[in-house]
């Protein structure tokens, strides 16, 4: 059985939150309403770096369309297999986007009769809104990895898929036997698209995404090719990545002129445990 993770904390004073009549409240009187889409905003105004932080509504819509076509399904399946290779317990998707990868993990878990509780956060309200509309099995949170609104040692597995790890917070919320599962680009990821949009493609450093405070438990390189069959699909891929803003206007125009493109998906799927 998959159920929402319920041990939430107040983002203002870290006190436990209790849900009553679609409102989360702490003992100090702070309250946070559950939105009609089914998520709760636990990102205080003073913690926002901009008026509308995170991915824009257009980026979220582009990613939803692209992932919904199944282009990254082999990666989602590999992630689900990695999560379920060991007991997940309470699961936190830290930087969940519109929830595509987490849904695949939970669907796979449910098909195997695996029990777990799940929470997911993203700093983009547009992403969390889209995710919450599609799945009621999760505690969907607008929140930041730099201040995760859950208690110490309460999470068994953290997912960080193409995300930004905050090591101190990840270590704080993980249980003693907890693990961090990360997905990050490998050297050939979207190489063909980069060759179109950039005049010079720079090689990415091969460093691990976390410091020596973490032990690498396992590492898998997931590589496959997908053919993007139309201008619209190519546009969605570009729009859902940081390359949209990093490329020059000329590079974006070259991409927009393409009617099909075969690209390599090349990522590292790694499991880490915190060093004691």
C-alpha cells in the first residue's frame, strides 16, 4: 500500500504539523492550507529568492508533454528497480518536478505489493501543482531542499533526479540506514542536441555529485537512444532543460529548424549512504 508521508514540520519553527480539515497546523498556531490540487505550500515568503522560484509553468508543461510520450521510460524503469532493490520505507523525492519518475517508482511498488509512504517537494509551485493533480498517494510540498520540512532521521530513501542536493539537509532527514539515490547527466547525455545549439561543446567534469561525506554504494550507467519525431517534441526537450537559457539565440534557432533528431540519453544512476 502506498500512502502519503504524514510527518511534516512547520517551516517557521520546525514544530510537528497536524492535518485537520485540509489545513496543516503546528502548536504555535502557524497554519498551511491544502490547495484544491492536493498540495501544501511550505515555502515561506522570506525563503524565496524570487517571486516565482523554480521551473516556470511553460517548462513544466513542456516536461510533462515530453516525459508523457515515454522517451525516458527506460530511465524511469531503471530508477524504480534501484529503489525497490532494498526496502524503501519512507520515500522523499527531493526536486520532484511534475512527478513522472516518482509515479513510475510508486506504480512499480504497488504492482509488487510493496508498502511505503511518500513525500515529494519542489520549489516550483507549477511543478507541484501538476504533480498533485495526477497522484493522491503522495504528500506534495512546495518547499526547498535547503530546508526540508520533515523531522530528523525520518526518511529511508531520498531521490534526487537531475536535482540539486543539499548534503547537510539530506543527512539530517535520512535515517541511520537511509540511502540517497541520484540521477545525473553522464558525458554523452543529449550530445547531439548540444552539438546543434552550441558552437563549442565543453566536456563535463567527471566528479561525483556529492562530497566525501557520502559513500558510493553502487553506480550504474544508463544509456539509450531516442528519436524525436517532430519540431514540437524537440522544442519540448529543449524547453525542459537549462540548455534553453544557456544556448545563444542562433543555437536555439538551429534547434527550432529541425524536424527530427536522434539523441543519446546517458546518465549516472548512483546510490549513496552517508559516512558516519
